[in-house]
C-alpha cells in the first residue's frame, strides 16, 4: 500500500445506506492502518457540516495560487520534524527563492509571474518523497523540509531542483524565456528551534544571492 498520503480522513457511503468515517495512516514501513466508524446516526446535516469543516481546514493550509502547502502548513511540518528528530534523523531545510522575479511581473505582467510560480511549485512538489514537505512561504520564496537525509544529499536534491528550473521553459507563448533560482540549505542542530533553523537557511540563501544567484549554498 505504499504511495498513499501519510494520513487522510474521508467519508464513504455503503451499498446498504450506511455512512462510514474512515481514517488511513501509513506507517514508515509501508503498512496501512485503516479505522472505520459508523456515523450513520449523525444525520446528513451533521456530516455535511463536518465535511465543510474539513475542507475549510485543508484550505487554510494550501496556497491558493500554486496548490502546494502554504506557510502555516510547511512550518508546521518543520516543527513536527524537529520534535520527532533523534540523533542522525534531524531534518534538512532549504529556502529557495526565484531570481529577479520582480522583473517577470514588471516586464511580462502578473499573469506570467503566476505561471512561473505555479510551474516552479509543480516541479518542486513532483521531486519530493512522501516523507518530505514543501510550501510557499511568501512571494517567490519556498521552503523545503527534507527528512532522513544528511546535508550532502540534501544539497544534491536541491541542486537537482535548480537544474530543472534552469532547463525549464515555463511560458508556452514565450519559448525563449528562462529563469533561475537560488537556495540556502542547512541541517537542523540538536534541540534547535524552527525559527533558528530558518534564520540559518535564510543566511545561506543570502550568500547564494551575494555570490551571483543561480546556485545553492550549504551552511555546515
């Protein structure tokens, strides 16, 4: 049952008219735990209200433009990864910023800028494993949380993302347009807080920009 989301909850109706609330949790080994609760007696109104609540909760964690996680979602995942970290399991964090993005909006319009953001977000999410997380934290800046990797491998992963960006042509009506991105990548230190990890990643990102952009800088 590999390949499923780590956790999800949904409702289904059975052929005999009953309604079941199902939760699915995937263990790191790949085993799936599924629990079903008969919620038929709650009535249609209660079910619709709960579904609306779940949809609202999901919407509060999704960036409406790109469809990936928003700032609250990815920072929450970072906090969870830090709490769960033991020994060598500390996560790596990368801040990625699209280079000279303001020029895209100024020269080609915000619609083109939105296309570039969506293109980058789609490629970023497609490059992740199930245990990783990413999100748009503001403007043209994205946060990537990589679990179970050392700093060297994290740097390789981020550089692959930058390579994909470098080779991409995200605007069909402007086939000559290309863009680049800069990144700073760090590994969380023992007992380090999320804001401190972010500050170090931001400093590494600043170094990448200071060195000419279109590169990844790691902070050992």
